C-alpha cells in the first residue's frame, strides 16, 4: 500500500488553493472541474497529494474535525516567521525529544496542519 492523496472537502477552492500554494508553498499538481465539483491536487510530482474538493451543492459540514496533515520543513523557525508575515499565527513549538520539533496551524477550513522539522 502507498499513500497517494488525502482528500479535504472545502468551502472555497480558490481560498484553499491560495493557502496551500502561497502560504505552505505546495505546488498545484493538477486542477479540474466536473459537473458537481471543482478539484485541485496539491503537492510535488511523485509525492502524495492533498486533494481539495469544492462541491457545487455542499451540505453543511463540520470541516476540519479530526483531520491533520503533517508537512516536513527544513527550518521550522523560518517557516513560522513566514507564516506570521502572512498573518497566520501557529502554536508554540513543541519538541518531545531532541530529534523533532513541530507546531500546528489551521487552514481556511479549520483543518489542522502540523509543520515539523527532524534532525
């Protein structure tokens, strides 16, 4: 088994694509539209993707509950500074041991993003 993507239902595809591409720096791998939804695949070629889906007739959802996405970064402090400049305030850095440190933030739909740095 190999993870190919994680699907997130979103309220506003453009707002979510902007967040994942501009704030988190994930490339847009693909975009397409069907008669019932709009879809954007976010992530590097050959890597698992985040699939964002905006449905035309979206029923009320409890978006963001129970889901988190872990993204590895090279320098957590630099990423946090960049997020703050974009108006996004992540949690304080957590370091359960000397080999990993991480923080959390929310995307526009309330999904939890964990940014982590390994050493």
